[in-house]
C-alpha cells in the first residue's frame, strides 16, 4: 500500500492495499521500529488503537505481549526484548486479518521469544494470516504452515516444511564410539564423516555421518560389534534443505 505498481494490479484481502478500508485490516512489524521518547507503553498503544475502526483493547494487547507491568513505563526505557514485544503489540492492536512480521525475534531474549510466539499462536487459532520474513529457519520450521524459499530474487521452493525437507534425501547420524575414521568411511552409503574428541573424555570419539539411508548405516555400524552411546538420528532440517537447494541452483547457473 505504500507504492503504486508500475504495471498490473495488486489485491489484498480482495481490495486495493492503498485504500484506508483495506489498510486498516493490515498490520506490520518492521525489522527496525522506533517509538516516541515521551510516551508510556499504555499511551502509545491507546494512540495506535485510535487509528483503527475495531481495535483490540489496550489491556488485551498488554496481556498478549506480557507488558502489563510496563504499562506506565516510558516506551523509550524498555529493554530490547520488551521494545520488540511492544512493536508486536502496536502491529496487532488494530486486530488485523493479515499481519506482516519482518525478522520479528532479531533482538529478543529467550523469554521475549516465548511470549512472542505464544501471541502469534493465539492469532493463528483465530484464523489470521501471518506472513513471516526471517533468516531464522529453525524458528520458521516450528511455527509455519507454508514456506517460500527465495534465492537471488527467485522462488526456488514453495510448500510445507515437510514437503521442502522431503526433497532433500538423507539424514545425519551422530554417536560416540571407538570406531576409527577408516572404518566409518567404509560403511554403506556414507556421504560425509566428521570425527571429533568427545568433550567428556573417556576414550571415545564423537562421530557425525551424513547418509542417504540411515537405517542401513546403523545396521552396518551395529554389525561391526562396536559399542555406541549418545546415538542420535535426525532428518534434514529446513536450513539444510535451503542450503541444498541454493547449492543446486548455483551449480545449474554455473
């Protein structure tokens, strides 16, 4: 709604995003947001609420963002995590049907992230559409229904996290053992091997293996008679899928 298209048209929620009746149904939390220095948290939320036809109450948003204790505190004195939660409150107080979040947890501490994602979860249960732009793919993997991966301005994948990860064959197998590096490389279908000293000592080493068929690899490891501990098998993550897809794209371009 801030720019006019050079050609074609854009519709958001069935309307022109430049018109007030459409824009009041939208919310946005930019990556960098500043607040007036002289107002309190409650005053700022009340100001934003006055801009919308059917806003949420200030108390509801204070509860949603866990800022009740800071309601009378000047917004400029908030900690980084609290300020980010206030930004989230400002973006949702209009009760938007469509909410844009740009790197929303970039400056948040652990507690603030938990509060934030709990608030997002509440909005999801209410049927709101939330568009999240982020480089924290681990977070995105936990909370989103649909992922669009971009590389060099082009869409390289579009689907659920499970669908995108399914396109990357293989898994990572980790364990502690006394098997040597040569033995590990000789095992069935091993793509990559990394061995490091176990931080707890005890003589064993930490082995990390990439494989296309973790079940067959584990059967081969166990067949050696080696004793294993701290065994962990993990499928490809969304981040690994992204790296795999972008690497494949670079190979095609080259």
